[in-house]
């Protein structure tokens, strides 16, 4: 058998875990993995046909299913204006964290910041329940490298709508983090911890929201909320809507919209998706030039994340926001 220091082959890494390992990985995403390369994903393996590694691993996916089922608890906990307001606020804050930090900072390094702020950004991103910062950035870099080819795990033209929207990341191939793709990030122990124990921050957020609801029930009973209601609206519903909005960029923004640039992929600019995802819908712009902190390249292209990043820069929390170069603007077809 392989020693601890032998790198597993790609096919070994992609093999689905046993049922027990799958359950353990709900809490420790590297449980049952061996050796220094534990948790590395076979991102480079051409997806020729549907192998075991490309099937949905339902045992591992239970937390994702429960997240959706939790929304139905609204039938028991009811609704109040304050619970809906908190759900909207949690959506907005976390959409900004995803696009500003997980995407434009960790995946593309389009601005700089301090190590302390980087950690806070990673925690905010992790609260979205879309895995850890290293996993997210590694998969996203892989997407840019292979967008809409047979190696892209979520190319809608190749795998269809549902798989590009959500099926892809429920497979054994996609569950692990490919540390080879994040050499600039993997040296930070705090980021590796968040990546390994990716359920910790979402669980803490759920507990906080429950506590907020319970507190309001005590000090402001006229608001009509309580712990369970705040948990369902602020965490479950908000997180599920946030998730499905995020992944429209994989499933819809590679299908519907305009192509300002002749990129090698099928990416589109879509104003509706840009509103929903705080600027990510300018996806054709972004695929043509991913190195800019701004994705709405023109003044009328609403890019809420860009406005937020400028605000953070004005406060001195981030700096060196990379602009859109003039040659990029000059290459636009329309
Ligand atoms: Zn894309
Ligand atoms: Zn990107």
C-alpha cells in the first residue's frame, strides 16, 4: 500500500469515500484522507464519460439536502417583518462576501489587504456555506482555465442545466480541495483550517441567528419573532436563495446574455444576473479580463460589489484595486 508520503494517483483521489468517511466529512472535510496530498482534487482529470467520481455522492451531500429541507420549517415557524429583513440583510452581506472576497480577492487577487482582514473576509465568505476559501478559489481557477471545455465541471453546454447549476459539486470529483491551484493561499494555516472545517462558520452563524431571535422574543415581543423563526429565515432560506443566485453564474451566465468579447468560452453579460449577484452577471467581461476588481466595465453596468470594494478602499481596509486597462475597453465589440 502507499506510504504516507506517496502522492495518490488522480483516480485514487477521485474515488468516492465509504459511507462512514462521507458522514465524517460533514464535520471534517478531510476525514479518512491519507498522506500529505489528502484532500487534493483531481481537477486535471479529463471527464471522459461518467465515472464513479462523477456520480452524486448522496451520503456526502446530506447537509446540502438538509439545508433545503430546513426551509420548509417556515410552515411551522411563520413569518415576521423583522425575520424577512434579517434574511435580506444576510443575503446582501454574504453575496458581497462571495463576490468581493471569495471571487475577486481569493480566486483572482484583484486587490490587496492585510492578513487580518484576509482572515475576516474568509470567515464572512465561509458563512455562505459554499465550502472553504481554498476550495472555492481552486475550483474557480480551474473553471477559468478550462471554461466550457470537457474539463470544466460545470459547463452547461456539456453537462446540462441541473448539473452545471448544482450537480457538479455534489460529486466525489468536486468535493476535495485541489491545493495545487492555490499555491499563494495554502500557506496560511488559518485559511486551511476554515477550509477543512467548513461547517464551523455556517453552524456558528445559525446559532447566532437563533440567539438573536430568542433575544428579540424577550426584549421586543411585539416584533413577533423568536429563535426558530430567525434561524429559518436568516439562515436556511437566506442561504438557499444565496446559493441558487450564486450558481446561476455557472448555469445561466454561460447561456443567456450578450457577448461583448469573443472569448474562447460561452460566457455572457446579463444585466438581470448582475443585479441578483451584485455584479457577477457581467460574466463575459469577466472571462475576457478576470484581473480587474471591477466587472461592470462601463458606468451604466451596475456592479454593487465594485461600489462596496471602493468603500472598503476609502476606509483603508483594502488597497491596490486593479483597474480595467484601456486596451480591454478598446477591444469591446459593441
Ligand atoms: Zn464562467
Ligand atoms: Zn472569476
